[in-house]
C-alpha cells in the first residue's frame, strides 16, 4: 500500500503545478534490488509502448500493464509512481527512432532537414498516441531534448537570421507534426475497419463523389480527386510529403537569399 499511497501523493502534487511537473524534473532516489525478478523500467516502458500502439491511451492502465507483464500491479510501483510516469517515459523513448547520427553525418542542411523530417514523420505514424498528448507533458526527457537540440542546430545551419529561425522551425516541424498525425490516424482508422488504406480511401471517396450535395464543390475538386483515384496510398503519402517539404526548403532558401541581399 505504501507504493500506491506515494503514487497518489505524487499525482496530487503534480496537479497543483502542472507547468513544472515532470518525471524528469523530480529528484528521486535510485531504486535497486527488491523488485520482481526479470522486471525493470525498460521492460515496463517497452511493453507500454506496444500496448499504446495497439490500443491507444484510453486502454492503458497499471492493472492491464501488470497483466501483460505477468506481475502484480503493485510490482510496477517499485519502478514508477503513476501511469503518467510511464507515458512520459514512453514519450521520450519513441524519440530514439529519430536517427540523429545519420542526420549529423549528412551533407547539406537540405539533406539533413529531409532526413530529420522523415524520421519524425515515421515516428508519429508508428505511434499515433504521441500526437494525442501534445502539450500535456513537458517532454523534457533526454531523447526528446536531444532531438530538439538537433533541430535547433539544423535550422541554425540554414543561414537564416536568429529572429527567423523559430518561425522556420515552426513552419517545417509543425507541418511534419500535422502530416504525420493525419497519416498515423488514417492508418489506424483503416486497421480498425478491417480494410487496407487503399480500400478505405476508395470507399470514402466513392461515398463523397456520389453525394448530390457536394456536386458543385466537386467541379473544382474533381481533377485532384481523379488524379489520386488509382494511386496507392503509400505512394501518395510519400509524394505529398516530399513535395510539401521541398516547398518549405525552397522557402527557407529564398529567405536566406533575401537576408544576404540586405
């Protein structure tokens, strides 16, 4: 009961000051020995990530996680205080999918930006629950901070002025965030309906184009709809993402050149 009581106290304390609340900011004693055999925080977090990927945030609970790990729910409190702890640890861990070493080893800033953006997009698609908690946690774990630092250096290397760098960062990575979120949730929705993405897209489009209420709107939209009609969704996602990213990179190049002319 002590572990459970401590978890309740932690949750109450965090609720009082959410802007400063994070598992990464707490000074907690290192826990070693005494925990269940074969159980550690890494195993707890990796299992939680798999459950989040499969079932989403709503179905994650300490009891279900313990059952999946074949331990008692109280065993988890040896390593984490609350479910929020687990989600914060999981949120940070998925940022490992962004290959910062590969980004740093690439040549031009344009190439590095493409690598970073594509890795970030793939992370969001693989873990659609991540976008569901945007802004809920401070996200100041070591992996997330390393990614943020990598993005900072990348944008700085473009040659943009200091006061333009935050805007460029937002333009690129809020686009990536939005695109990856939509793609990930679309993929998840298709899986839930038992269809492939291609099947789901075609059924949705057919329902739309056959609706008389949309006839006037379709006069403008029909060329785009028809152009996409028989293309596989995987190819469309990649094509649209790459083109949009090229547009953003071209915009940065224009702004850099404009600044050099002054």
